[in-house]
C-alpha cells in the first residue's frame, strides 16, 4: 500500500495535529482491521513492511502506529456485536497496557474496574483504553487451579480514564506513553475479552498473539536502525561501519522467513507450538541485541553531531535505545 510522505515530525511531547491527520487519512490505526469494519485488512507481510517504513521515517511515528494498530487488532478478540458497535462508522484508536495493575470486581451488570496502569502508547490520542485486571468476587481475588490470579482484558472508553502524564524519557517522546488511572469504572460483559478467543476468520487473527507482537515490534527496531545507518554511513569509513548493514539485511531476511512460516502454519491450520513461539521470540531478541551492539559500535564515530540533542541523528539514537527498554525483548 503506497503512502504519501508524512508531514515533518518535530520532537515534541506528542505527535502534531498534522501527523495525526496523516495517520487517520491513511487509515493506519486500522491497519489490521477487516474491511467490513472500516479497516485496511493488511496481510501480515504487507503490514510489517508498512510499520518498518514508518519506524524508518520516525521512531515515534512507527512505534505509536504499531502499538495502537496492534491494540485495534484486538477487534478479532471482541464479541462480534461489540466489535461492530465499536468500529463500524466510528473513529477508534485503542491502546493501553499489558500489565496486570488493577482489579475487576464482578457486579450485577458487569464489572467495576480500579487501578493504575503503566505505559499506554498514544495515551492522548486514544478513544478507548485496553487493560488487564485481576478478577474479584465479593472482594476476593479469584485464583486458577495453579494458584495464580485469574484475569481478564477489558476495553474502557477514554471518558472513564484519567491519563497520568508521566512519560519523561530521552527518546520516543512523541509516543506520549503515559500511565492511566481508572476509578470505579463500570463496564459490561461485552467489553471484556480474551487474547486466546478469536471471532474473525482473517489469517492475521489466527496468529499466536505473542508471535504477532514480536514481529510487529521487531520491525520497528530494524526500521529505526536503518534510519540511523542512512544518517551516519555516508560520513563514516567502510572500516568503521561494515557490520550494521549486514546485520540489518540478515534481520530483514529472518523477519520475512518467520512471517512466511506463520502464514504457512495458518494455511495448513497447524497449531502454533511452544517451540515455534520460542523460536520467533529468541530470533527477535537476539536480533535486537545484535542491532544494538552494531549501533553502539558506530556511535563513538558520529562526533558532536551524534551527541547534539537537536540533530536528527541523535534523536534516532535516543528513540532506538528508549525502545530497547520495552520488556518484550529484555525479559
């Protein structure tokens, strides 16, 4: 899918109105959403290439679209009647936290939610927040047969959420990945969902969610690193920087190969085994670690330009290494 050039992105605390308008015009929040619900219905490989190109343009742009489009991906897990009510003919931007930082107390009409969750990318732009909450009944935590707290995921309208502006990082500043607080928010059973319960038939929704998350974030690291190479490589001798382009070429080949394996598994209706899920995660984690080493090997040679906060090169460096603090490839 060809995209027009986005507006120039300045390093502000959130994306500009013109950038948000560009995202909406290209319907990128709905990258994975089926056409019947107003989305682009991107295939896996096409979508990954789009996300990588956005990250190559600007880290905050790529990261925000990836995380929010990744939350809109939960349309596949929503009960069909609620999915239609939420998405059809509406502007929807989901986002939230995968952490278990709150509680859901059963009520006669649904659930009452309370808690404070960290790291909701795009918090100022969201129409709805997604969150995980421990299930309570009569004030007591419900445990599973292994003694662990039972939890569910919920969609909460932004009007029931208080954004806590605490995102003060060195990079990815415009992602506005703030915390959010929910106090006595009443939600219905329809607004509850499970990651492992899928209602839509499209191939992308048959993927294991962990694998989907690994692939979509992995291409962001690659895209930002490609941007860094573009900015510095022309000014460095080949003796200094031969390895990072090769590392990125290998990473791109791995992403495509593993994505094709995923699509083959979906076509053949082969279950996503723990071994394959681990294979993807290990490949992504190892690749990002190697890319990080490649960037840090180059950085000392970038001079004051690389160290000056007002340069694009420094911005990309800070974006990339802020992204490396995401738990997905460090846990």
